[in-house]
C-alpha cells in the first residue's frame, strides 16, 4: 500500500464510527472520515479491516482480511487521499461463500457511493 497507513488505535476507530459516513454493500460496510492532514499535498489515507469472530476461525478471518486488503491495493491509486477508511465485514459473510471478484465489485460500489474516486 503505497499511499496508505494502518489504523491501530481504538480511539481512531471510535472517531470514524461516530463522525464519519458509511455505505453498505452485500458483504461489507465501508466507513470513511476525513483526516486532519487533508490540506497537505502528500496526504495519506489511513486504512483498516475489521472481521468478527462470528465470520469463522482465524484462518477464514485472515483470508477475508487479505481479500479486502488486495481490493484496496488495486484501487488505491484511483482513490482520493486524506481519508480514514474502515472496511467491516457483515456477520453473515464467510470466506467459503465469497468470491474475490464479487467482493471487489461490492467494495468498489461502496467506494463509489461515498465518492472516494478522483
């Protein structure tokens, strides 16, 4: 991820959920919020993926996270910069039932709804 840093702090997650906007897809919910570094020329995005324990064991959860990160990596150069982005999987989503291309279309549609593309 070239222009992106990871979100790790719980208070940042809470801030995004409280102040940001979101879009729902079939498998994911995407939350976004502007960062305080939006005015700089070299502003970065901050990114995180959340998967619940109800989505399966650790192997399946990690697969879901890898899929979401790969979709984000492919679309990263087309996105606006200066945003906090959190992708949350719905509890009904399992790694066995999700195809990469279906998930990619779902996340891209959420990004379009949130007007993240330049």
